[in-house]
C-alpha cells in the first residue's frame, strides 16, 4: 500500500464522525473497530489483516477478532491468495446500508 494513501486513511480515521455515528446506530454489530474496518474496505476492495492493523494502529489479534465477528454476520468475505487472506465487504443489503452511512450516501 502506498505510504501517502495509508497516511491519508489514518488521518481520516482519527476524527470521523460518520464512523462514530454508524457504530452507535448499529450497536453491538457496529463497534468502533469494526466500523473502522468497514470504512477502510469501502475505500479499498481488498486488504489483509496486517494492512488493516497497520492502518488503524491496532494489534493484529484485535483486527482478526473483529474480522471474525464481521464474517459471522456476513459483513465481510475473505479469500485466500497464496499465503495471504484478503478481506472485502460482502455484497448484501445490510452492507449497502453500512456503506451508505459511512460514505454519506443516501442509497
């Protein structure tokens, strides 16, 4: 990932009212870390656990746990590419609602 893009996303995540509002609106499903992951996946089609952890400055174990929860409720999908597991947002109505909240669209 390009360093400038990473820094831009890190800055956006520092003070993003949309993430907070979305996390509050979706309750348990939408804790702050999970919404930050969803926000990143709105802007990047696929990311690894390591990339997500680096961008949001969170331990890999925390990100892995959050991704597991998001997979359980069908918010993220994953696929294996060689030794890496790539995560992306699922394509379903619930994810569309989350994306519209995080991106500020009224879909």
